[in-house]
């Protein structure tokens, strides 16, 4: 099996819901592997790709997304398609700890007011539901149930977890979605009558820059939603279900935004220390 044949079969079987990034990765790999059979791919080829991407100034995380896709194709060929090959071991580069960038509510309101209306609606839904970008931009009407005030995320709509989940809608979220009624027969969010593919556009980035929201990306709207929930006292196990996370460790990174549960452990039962006067305590008497 050639590399090109493997890529075609991989994309046909996976049917990635939003294949834009996937296609760009395979286009990048084509000059390296396009002339090779799968069993000819060696560690030296992978090392060349890693070094080239790093020389281009991309982050380790960006290189890893490419390596993960490469590894997925080779593993499928070897394990599922029974192609005679021995894929090289692909070790991912070290990445910095995941940061949590979020907005305070006044900042979020400023952002929403400054965005073009079609992007503002999607950003508002992200802040109300925690849905990822593609779950919002590619949202279909058949996923929305106004009677139960929920969105179904299942099947090809799932991006990271393999488990389907239901997203309850707030009053604000319902209003945002209802404003889109009549604009398109199948897709919820559109621009000038056409379904929207991306929300993290140049327009969004420009507004963030104009408002001085440094180092803020579209996915940080999800971080903001999760942070607000924790600050309001939403239990982490509930947040995990609301956000569709399969790994509890992904939710634990928001735990430090809540300290209400720690207060009960601060005050000890009365002891002799409680009788020490402020003056005596000051001088250690």
C-alpha cells in the first residue's frame, strides 16, 4: 500500500467531521511520503519532518498534532488493514502544561459587543454551553430540541470523547439559537446565507487585539465557561458531564478556581491560641 492510498482510505473510513486541518496535515506530509510505500517509511523521515517544522518556528504542540495523525495512519495500516509494515515508534515532543486562559464577565461582555453579530452569537453560545468551535459552527437543526431545551452531541459530532452527551441550554442560549431560525434549512449558524465553517477567524482575532485581550483564542471561551461554573460552585463531576469530558484530569485543571470547599477546614476548634491577645501574638509572648 502506498502512502497516498493509505491517506485516502484513512480519510474515507474516519470521515472527520471537520477535515480542514486533517487535509492541511496530509498536504504537508505529501512531499515526504507521497513517493513511498507505507513499509518504506523510516524513523529518519519522521526526524526530518520534526526538524523542519521546528525550523519553521511552530510549537511542539503543532508538531505533535502532525505526528499523531501520521501515527494514526500507520497504525491503522499495520493493525487493521494488515499491511505488511513495521511502523517506527513515534514519540511526541514535550509540551508545556495546558494553560487556562479565561475572561472575567465584564471582559466577555466587551468582547461580545465588539464582535460582528454572526460571530457574537456563536461566542455567546460558547460561553453559555462550553461547546467547542466545530460543535458550534457545524451545529445542525436536527441536534436542537427546543421542547427539552437541549443540544445532542453524538456520532460524527463528537470531537474528542467517544461518548455522546447532552448539552442543556440556558435562556440566553435558547434565544441565540432561535435568532437563527429561517436562515438555513440544515445548519444553525450562517453568514450571508452560507453555513459557517470557522469561528476563530481573522475578524475574531482582530477584535481581541483591539480590546487588548492578549493571548486569547476561541477555545478559551470554553475555558471561560468552565471557570465561571467552578466559581459559581458547580461540582467538578457535574462540570465533566456538562462539558463532555471523558477524562476527569481535564476537569481537575479548573479545580483551583474554587476555594469554597476549603473554608470549612481553616478554622480549628477553640484552643489556647484563640485566647492569645493580638499584642502578645505580635511580640511572640
